[in-house]
């Protein structure tokens, strides 16, 4: 979508990705099958192509490289050091603690750490504890352990290591929520100020552990006081890090004392087509905003202060491996679906949903009001179902 938007705006587009089947290559003017984590190679390509702007759309690893390349070439960007802080969980936790932001106790550990030693360290922390990769997103490789023993820790370390590129994992205290859902969504910053407030709350499939988001709902359901506290924390962090512009993905837990705790402030647009969802809700084309601002064009007004309109997305998924046979939709929710995007077609293999990368598709829903939405979202996994055999 970002490539198509850039072309519509008249820009010459250069795409880099290590995947040979990236569909964007058919829309881009130039395609390099190169890894975006190779900073030196990306800088070389950018210089050779004479680029005027760099955009890492909805990608954490690419966000680091985009900031590096743009900084080296003097192009519009946020500070590389700040992007690195936001994109690396143990650096982020340390930054939050050192700069007075609420944060759980956390300790970085290596992928080859001794499980017994990590279990002993975990025992000194408030339970439950979480073990996760520090350079991954989409809840991949995350485990929640209650009173962990060495064997549980070993399995959690292995799960996190499978999604770690930098070899550093994070052991941290689980944040006990006062508000029942994780606050998600995106914000857009202009000249250091949050101008677009796309705060929603995350849907989770508790039968799959409740860690991986299966959609977002708007409005979030926060009280006015809770939302005010969340907004204050987001703006304070944006200011503290010296972020200048662009879309940022938000994940926040509102604690038992109504204190907002950051899980993430990603230096890129959110996944699961959050920018599309928020563009539908707000009337602001966030994809176009991303492209324009990356090119130094701040002419598009992104001002948005939230909405009471009832919208949601649902990430189609399955709890087992098999072959996708189709999708069944209950008649009561069918009129609420106004768009769907499938990533997997009938006849193709599917896997158990344990990370955002195993989504089968996205359904966009619009409701009459919040009460109608809440009624339909209760049992959403039964109302829209992937048929797998």
C-alpha cells in the first residue's frame, strides 16, 4: 500500500527486501533482493539510487536501518539513537527507568543463559514473569511464567531465542492490569507533538494464551481520566526522545493504580493494517502521511482527536496446523463486515497462531454503537471462523 501510494504521489520507488516473493516488487519501480538489516548495503543502494526519503513501513528491523540511512544522507528522520532505544526492548526498559517513566523490573539475559540461574533471578522478582526477545514484535517468542522452575525457563528461553537476532532476551515482571485490555493503536507526530490520536484497545484470544493481538477496537473503553494519563505519558516520551515526526505504534497496559505502563512505542506504523483501520475511522490517509513526511512534505493535515464511532478489526487465525478449507461467518455479524483481506487462500497450509506472522487475514467491522460492538465481539472467534482440516 505504501509503495502504491508513493507512486500515486509521483515518486520513483525503490524497494529492498531479502524475500524473493515480496509482492511489493511488482509495484515498485526498482527492487533489490537485499536484507534491510544490512545497514551498509542499504546505504550503498540509497546513494546509488539518489533517494530523497526513506520509509520503513510497519517494520521494526527496517526502522533502525531507515533511520541510519536517512541520518547518514541528511534526509528527514528521527534520531537513530532514539529509534534504537524504541526498537530494542532491554534498551527501552532501561531508558524508561532512567528517565522516570513507570516500568516493571527487568533484566536482560543472553540466549545461552543457564536456565537455573535465570530461574533463580526470576524468583527474586514479583510473579508472574515474562521472557521475550528484545528485537522482535507481534508477541513472537513471548512466554509468561508463574513461579518458574528451570525447565519452564529453559523452554521459554528457547522460544524467545527462536525470534532473537541480537542474542539478548528480556526477563521482566508481568504488569498487572487495572483496565482489562491492552491499549493499542497508532499516533502521528508532527514537529515533536502528537497530532493524531488513534488510541484503541487490543482484542486477544484467551484460549491461545491471550498474548497475541487478534484485532483492535475503537473506542478503547478507557475512562476520560485514564485516557488523559495515557496521552500525557505518550507525549512525554515522544518529547524525551526527541522524536520529530511520523507514525508510532502504541502498546500500553493501564495498571491497577491507573498508571500507564509502556509495552512498546514502536518507531513505525502498526501491523495488522492498523493504519488502514485508523484511516477509515478518522478520514486521514495515514499511509499518504507516512510517505509525504518521509519525503519532507508536511503539507497533509493529520489532526485527529479520537472518535466515538464503533469500529474493530479481527485477525483471522487458527489454533492448529492443517489446510485452510474456507471461512465461515455467522449471519449476525456478516452485515458488520465492510472489508476483508486474506493472506492465505483455501487449499494452502496454515499454522497454529502464536505470532502476528501466522495471521490468515484481516476483517474490518463497523457497528451501530459501542453496545452493538461489544455484543458482537463477545465470542468473535466463533462468529468468524477459519475452517481447517
